[in-house]
C-alpha cells in the first residue's frame, strides 16, 4: 500500500512538471503580426476581398433516388451506407411502445393481445363472442389501387 501511494505521488509530480513545461513553451510564442493587431482594434470593420476574376464551384446536382435506395435510407438513419441492428429495429419502437401500455419495456401476452381483442370486439356485431363469415368479412383490408389504373389525364 505504501508503494502504491508513493507511485501515485510520483505520477502527480510528473504531471505537474509536464504541465509547467508546456506553459513555458506557450509563453515564448511569437507575438502577433501588426496587421492582425490592426484588424482586432476595429471590430466594426468588415472583411474585404477582390472577387472580380473569381468563380465559385458549380452547385451540386440532385439525383433521383431509386425505389430501393429510398427504402434503404429509411433504415440508414446516419447515412453511413450501412444499416446496423439498432437502426433496423428503431423503426419498430413506436409500434412496441403503443402495445407496451404500462411502459416497462416488457410486452406481456395481455398487452400484445389487447389490440387483437379490441379488433375482435369491433367485428363481433351481435356481441355473442363468435364471428360469422359476414362479421369477419368486415375486417378485410381495403383493396389497393394499382398504379396501372391511375389516369394521367
């Protein structure tokens, strides 16, 4: 223990001498140029430049992303062209939080089944806890419009 305390004191002293040595080097830095001092004295002066013969770079052109690139970038949040597991799962968090009613980040069977139970209750028109074919048909998703039937008139 005594040897450890001695080592800690030795490291602290070494660090102190190192910091003092750096401070002395910075003190011997050359003084700023007179032009820099003149600019600092007039804080209201605006910088000037002769831009008569200069030409800036061309603005970047936006390229149209393919459908697959747009789908990829929905997951690649930081645009490093790699999808991590965390990025892939982050799209599912809002759905999980909606189901996790008590907010403990654990999804119980009851929490998961509540949406199914609510949906069943909406479909069961006569409230007899059984679905007929007609009642079940009310839950069918609406058909999607295909792009070939759209009129570009």
